[in-house]
C-alpha cells in the first residue's frame, strides 16, 4: 500500500464524498446555529445608541494647542473630549436624568470621538430605551457647554478684576501727580518729570481700559460651544446587531456541522466507495456498480446495458485470472442481504453468455434470491443432494433464457441441510461438478447465517467478495478475508454493488425456508452422518438398491467437456424424473446413450 492509500490519508475527492454523504448533518447544524442566533437576537437585552454633535468655540478657557495633538487650530480637542466625561459634567447629568447608575457606570455609557482636523465633538450615549439614550447624549452636550461657558466667564471676570485694580492704582497715581504738578512752579525740573510720569500713567490707564472693554465684551458673548446636531431617539436598537449575529450564527453552524460530519464519517465503518476498500483493506475492486445504474431491486441486467457490460468484463477478468481448465469460484456476500446472490447470478449469466457451460450453486440456503431472479420457483436442490435424497442431475435446472447455465437451488428441506453438511460429501460434490463443468459458481454467505455453507470456499480455486455500498462494514469485509485466508482460498477482488431489498416471496417459500426442523415422511428424513449405506445395499426406507449419493445429470449436446463415468442417467432415473416448474428449460436427451 503506497502512502497515498494510507487509511489516514485524505484527498480533495474524499472531502467531497463526505459532504455528499453527510450533507444533512451540515444542513441541520447550520439551521440550528441560525435558529439560536435568531433566538439570541430576540431575547437579548436591547441597547439603544444616540449621539450629539457639538462645535467647540475658542474661548479663554480652551485656547492653546498642544504639541503633537491630533487636531489643528487653537483648541485642544483631545482635552475637550476628556472634559465631557469629567466628574462635574457626569454628576450634573446624573441629577438631570435621575439615573440609578453610579457616576462610574454612567461614564462607561458615554463615548466621545473627535473627527480629524475639526473642532467637533461627537457625544454618544447607550441606554435601554431610545428616549433615554437621546436624553443622555443631549444632557451631556448641554452640561459640557454650560460648564465650559461658566469656566470661561469666570476666567474673564478674574482678568477684568485684575485690570480694574491696576486702573484704580493708576488713577490714584495720576491724581497725586496732578496735585504735585499744580504745586510746582512751571520751570521746575521736578514738574517736568511729574508731567512725564502723568502722561505715562494716563496712557497705561487708557490701554487697560481698552482691555477691560474687550474682556467685558467677550464675557457677555462667551459660549464654549454650539450643538450642531441634536440627538434623536433611535427606533431600532444598536445591539444586538441582527445583520451581524444572524450570519455569524449561520457560519458557526456550518463550521460545527462540517466538523460533526467529518467526525461521524470518520467513525462510520461502512464501505461507501471503491477507495474505502483499497485504502483500508488493500482490496482491488473488479466491479463497481452505483445505485443509479443498477437500482435497488434484485434483477438480472441486460447484456447490452452498462452494468451488463461491466459484468461481462468481470467474467473475462475472472476467467483470465483463473486460467485454463475447469474452475470453481465462490461469490461471498459480506453482509446479510441479496447482494451476494445478485452478483453470483449476473456473473454466472455473463460467463455462460461469453464462455461455456456454467453451474450456479445456491449455497445460501436461507436467503438466496437466485431462484426468483431466474424464475425457477421452489423445488428440490442442494439440501436434497446433501441429504442423499436426490442427485445433481435431478435438481440442476436450466433457466429458459440461458441454455448454457444450470442452477442448483437451495432446495425445499433447507432446515435439514446443516445436519448433512459433511466435509467429504461437499468435497465430492464440488469435485464432480468441477470435472463436468468448466465454471462452477458458488453463492455463499459470510455472515453467521451462512457460516456452515461458507466452508465450500475451501474447495474453490478463487473467491470474489461482494460488498454492498453503505451496508457492508469494514470489519465484516476483513472477517470474510480472514476466513478465506484460513481456508487458503485466493481472493481475486471485490464487487462493489448497491444494497438490494429482498424480493417478495410466496408464503409456501417462506414457510419452507424458515420452518423449524420437523419429522417428515420416512423417505425424506435425513440419514445420520455415521450411517451411509454401501453401494448395492438395500435401502431401509424404499426397499430398493440405493442410488449413488452424488450423480451429475445427463450430458447436454452443447457440452464440450467430458463427463465422468457413471454420470449418464439410467432409464429408471428418467422415468422417475421430477416435473420441472414453468419457465425452466427442458434438459435435452442424448439418444446415443439412451438417457
């Protein structure tokens, strides 16, 4: 097994196959994720957000820029954004809103952003209702403006008061100088000096008076900012966001569904495709039929159909693998069902059509569908041959449309067959069939129901394993391979087919197939394994000479292989021949041998 076929190796095609098989898991989990997301959106606590825009004016309180600030201009906007959330503003807003929240909790509800290169503050507030959110944002904006305006006016008042003191001092100094000047003679040097000082004081007083006027004007029109966009109560909550939560729930459901699908598929032991057989069991696939090509009802495929051509290729491949001479091949079903019988029937039909004489032995005594496929009905078969109550020539029947095929059905007394399933008897039976027929196909079941008849694989040259897609498991196939290995039977490969539903059977057929062992007429009771009458000995039940236990039927004119001595039927056997059901082809009579 190369590295690309290791059990733990996956290729892109394998992932697609998993999705094709487990798509419903992904879909269900994705729907659950979407439903949970919708439930969260419906039941989660709603949060409404509102925002107010404030244009900040340059005042004495906020004029001045900081090196490295994000905004340009005379106002430090970053500092103003911090002032919106100051304790003074928060405390005032808390009183206006009558909020039960603490100042710290209320601060967390407010967000302040500053667009680049602007003097605008965007004040947002979150609340449980739209009206409360709008009121909160507006109150914070108004309180900020009010607080900053008051601060600016207080600064201006302090400056005006300072200037007024200076003016008062200058006035007093000017009055004193004026009095001194009047008291001095006109030509006095002191008078000239005092006059110069008086002129200086008057000039300074005039400048201070102008500054006071400017500050008083600013004080009268001092406003820290203007609300340019007032908050409006929102109609829809900002959280939870439906457009974000619902797609997130769907995506999360898809991811979890994919993981669940791959985990479930990883734990699944069933065989789903040919790659599973090659990767896990290193078993070549000789035939692969999908359900679309073959359907779910057991049937014989037409030779010109795609499936019929596939069975013809399987027949050629099997013949080439077996080589020259007469051969016995076992078609082993790995799981209970009609798969093994359908494969054996179509392979036998393909061999009879493309090669030579074929005998198909139905060793699945309880569940074989081959009699229904060839419309042979119920009749004596393998069970009666093993019990010594019939010969192969008496029970082998030719289907109407297959002149080179003979079928040995399970028989009527299948409940007694296991009591007569002896190693020497089955070995002699298979040896006789091998000598007289180029190809012997044995339908066998590897499950517990066919455990005894599966021992026929010991006498086969090769085996073909039938695997039903989606039904047969890897342990079942591995167990079948181990049993064949213990029987030293070569495995040619596997036939991968869809699972089939068992066809409806008649009440009589079901009663004869599953009835408990009961004592029947004396001539039908199986003999004990330890007592086999010798040739020529009087049979205790019918008083006559016992016929040989194993006996091959009359020779067909189309047969090219020699029959063993004593295989030709006698006249007495011909007179006692069992009537054949409708749909079965009459056995040709060889006039030269009198049979």
